C-alpha cells in the first residue's frame, strides 16, 4: 500500500489493521517488518495531516469589551495571537 494520496481515515484504518496483524504474532519476520515500516510511513503521514489541520483551526474569542477577534488555535492552552481581522 502506498502512503501518498491516502486519506487520513483510510490511513488510520490501515494502521489499526497493521496493529492487529502484528499483535497476532503469527506473521513471518520479513512480513512483520514490511508492514511495520508501512505503519511508520502511515503514522508520519497522519501526524503531518493533523499538524496541518491544527494550523488551520481558528477560534473565535470575545474580549472583555464584547468585541470578537479571530485567534489561531493552539493546543498548548494558549489561544494564540490576535489576527488583524475583527469579526
């Protein structure tokens, strides 16, 4: 299975299948290594997609004056910097 062009949901489903196959423990070593490497490529691709999505998320924040500002989403608890665009 190639990683390029695989949708996030498809990649996650394949990762789950790979984990299940590896957990069975009945695959030959070379096949286990092959699908493990595929899983690594898929997980890196999924991480990249998630990081891109995180950068695109904007949170609408209301200040103490009732004025609304768009701020970039940040997963570290900080709501990010104000953009110049008021809403």
